[in-house]
C-alpha cells in the first residue's frame, strides 16, 4: 500500500464497480485472476471459487478487492487526478484505455461524456453521478444513450 496519496472515496465505489461490471468485469476481460486490474463481482471473478458469477450479487469483500485493485494501479497519477478535483482524468490508463485513446485489448468501452465515463470521472472528482452509474450498471452492453 502507498501511504499519503489521495484516492477517490471508498463509500460510493460500489456504484462505480457495478457500472464497470457489464463492460469490464466479465470473465473474458478484467474479471479474471491474471489481469493487473481485477474486478470482482456478480458478472465475473468471485472470491468464493465455488460461486457461479451470476448466482449472487457482489459482496462487500469483492467491492473492497476491486477498489484496492483499481486504486493500486497508478497511485501517483490517481492522487494527482483526485487532488485536482478530477481534472485531466486521462492521466489514468483506466480512462485512456476505456476511451480508446490508448491501445486496449478490449477496445473502446466508453466515450467522453457517456454514462460510464460520467460515472467514473465524477467519482474521481469526488461528486459521483449515481444516476449515470446506475444506468450503465443495469444496461446490457452495448447500451444506448437514448431513453
């Protein structure tokens, strides 16, 4: 663990984790143990190896493991983004890869300003857009931005 660096708050992270699950947390993506960013949850990697990924909702331990995985990827860059109130979120590979501005095996998963992007960037800025997170978490991928 890196001490003295700021992270986005943990309390609202389940909203972000749930929003990441449909596009990033599946078993063929970051929902597997051999990834540097591991997302645990109800659509992919589970703590209990006997659990089916679709059987139960994400547990608090799984949210915590995903939070530590995500916030531990680039702690200094994350600190700078959080410290700036979410300015320049593309300092983080999570945003560069997700937006398709950096090579990503999973391709482009969000565009600037779409619901998944708003969910993540707002969380980094310390004022989570829960509605955007909920919209993505409940949608099938790819989702439509129209009502």
